[in-house]
C-alpha cells in the first residue's frame, strides 16, 4: 500500500484514504472517486458519484431552506416591530379630554374672530374721524389675532395630551415586548 497512486490525480494515496472501483479495482483517493462520474480505467458508472451528488443536492436544498427560514424570521420580526409601532387605536389617538380641549380651542378661535369683527364694526360706526376708524379696525384685527393665538395654544395643549398618551402606549408595548423576551 505504500506505493499506491490515485488514477485521477496521480498523487500518492495515504492509508485509509483510498477507494477501489468495484469493477476493475482501480485505486482512487476517496475524494477523487466521489468526484469521478465514470471510472477512468473501465469506464463504468460510479454509483458512489450518484450518491454523493444526491447528498450534495440535499445539503444545498437544506441550506437554502434554512436561509429562507432565516430571511422569513427576519421579515416576521420586522413586521412585528412595525406592528408594535403602528398608530394606536382611536381611544388613544383621540381621548375625550383632548377632544374637549380641541373643542375649547375652536370656540376660542370663533369668539376671537367675532370679537374682532365687533370691535372693528363698532369703530367704523361710532368713530367720528378717519383716524379713529383706522385705529378701531386695527384693534379688531388685533383682537381676532389674539383669538387665533389663544386657539393655537389651546390646540397645542390638546396635542401635548395626545402625544403623552401615545408615548405611554408605546412604552407599555415596549415593556410587554421586553417581558416576553425575558420569559423566553
């Protein structure tokens, strides 16, 4: 066995690393025989070649399936993350308190606008000079602008309440997720 040479690669064959062709007893390295479709001496089909190829295909398919599962798991985790941070329900999005404050904001805007028109109209009707009328109309615009500013500030307070509730909602979801991860 000391002088055995592989029929395929013409290199010396080590002990325990050789295979014989079952038809002509030609010697090969195990790896060379598994890569050879037909024996180089007798030209007979290598049955081990078919088995090795089938095993390789099976291993490749298994690797592809595992990769596909990994990709699907990553996509599923990403979808779960997206679902975690989707817009909350209407209860959280529009609380009764925030809706009441938004209504007050609209009332403040309308009252400011009406008061501005009343002040401007009063100045036009009751002022005796042109300068008095201009000052009255300007005062009406200022009153209307103050009503609009009050409306914006009140509406901002309603948004602050809504955002606080959304933040609490998202934090509770994160805590739930962290608890589930810790349980696993």
